[in-house]
């Protein structure tokens, strides 16, 4: 009965982490869209400032011409173009220009064009402002959902792995111990999503939770540390060296800022290796007498990170 309960908890943990990864991916997509919209807004504001400056200069020039034309017949047609509140009124006023001066006609046409451009750009800015508010709200909600899902996964991990799970919670709430590898995973730092192969690797690793450690084993009933990582990646279609030392020597090395689920975390000068699953956690087959489990990656000093699929893009 205890085994059945443990297996059920492992399945629930896997589902919770998949939900957390999906929520985090949605949050990342929204954050990317928000940043793109903010950059677009800056470009738009610059263009609008330039258009307004050009319209102001054209109006000043037209004002000088209109003043020269002014007689006791009142405001000339050119003056009506200057005073037009928008492109439509400017077009109506343009029809009244007598055309005696080609430069006047050219200026009137330019005024109409500039006013139309300003009006259109202002409308575009208003729509973009609405979009920015919507994206900011959606990203805030997605971040909250990702944090809730991640919290639920950590609670399930604590229930499943006892003291190791409690250490996972402590790792999230306190700085990593001296010499450990700290991973930023706050709501302000969007973690990279796995590649398509990396997602399959993580799913495979979750399915092995609870299986016993046995030196030299590569599954399906038991694993050692590098047996688990090599079989997980073989399951995703990528064959990597068998031992942790060979994996460390053969695979591309990464910085911690590049870390994403599916990467391999190397410990103790390549004598041990684990599979990163996100949120500062790894799945590993630790040692004789233990079993495949999920733990905080920073419980031990990290030698480095390697990636079996360096040319594969992260999922959006």
C-alpha cells in the first residue's frame, strides 16, 4: 500500500511540474510580447515626436505665408488649412486655395499629409497603450499562476521525499550554501523552457522516480547516476556517453545563466551527474541504498553544466 501511495505521489509530482513548466512558458511568452510592445512603443513615440515637430515647422511656414496674403477679406484659404484640426478638415480647406503659387500648393499638400500622419500615429499609440495594459495584466496573472504551480510542486516534493523535500523548500527561501550553484528562479527572472527533446527527457526522468540506485545499472528497473542521464537522453533520441566523466568531457559546457530543463548538472569533479528539471531542482540516482529522487540542485557544490542538444531551440 505504501508503494502504491508513493507511486501516486510521484505521478502527481510529475503532473504538477509539467503544469508549472507550462505556466512558466506562458509567462515567458507574455513577458517577451510585453518587452516587444514596449520597444515598439518607444519607436512609435520617437516617430510621433518627429512628425509633430515637422507639422509644427510646416504650420509656422504656412503662417508666415498666410500673414503675407492677409487682406481685409479675412482669413485666406491657406490660413484655414493651418487651423484645420485634422486631415479631413485640411482637405476641405485645401480646395479653397487659389493656386496662384506652386509653393503654397506644395506646402498645403505637405500640411495635409503631416496632419494625417500625426492623427494615424496617435491612434496607433492609443491602441498600443491599450495592448500594453492588457499584456502587463496577463503577464502578472500568468506569473502568479506559475508561482502557485511551482509552490504546489515543491509541497508535493516535500511530502514525497521527506527531509530532502524540506531542504528544497529551504533552498527556495534562503541563499544557497557557500560553494553551491545558485539559480535565479524568482517571478522577475523568467527561466528558459526546455527543448522539445529536453521536455521528453524530463518526462522520462519523472517516470523513473522511486526506482532503486544500483551501480552500473541503466534501467529499466534500476539506475546509477549516469545510467539515468544517458538513458533519459537516449529515450529522446540523443545518444551520449555512458559515464558522468565522459559526459562532462564530451558535451558542451554552459554557464548557469544558460541553464534550462533537460541540461545535465555535474558534481564532484564529474564523479556524479543529475538531470535538471527546472525551478532549481534535479532528478538524480544518488548512491547505493538510495533511489531515483528529485532534490535541490544546490545541495552539493556544482562542477558545471553540460547540454546534450546545444543546437536545439527552447520551446515557446
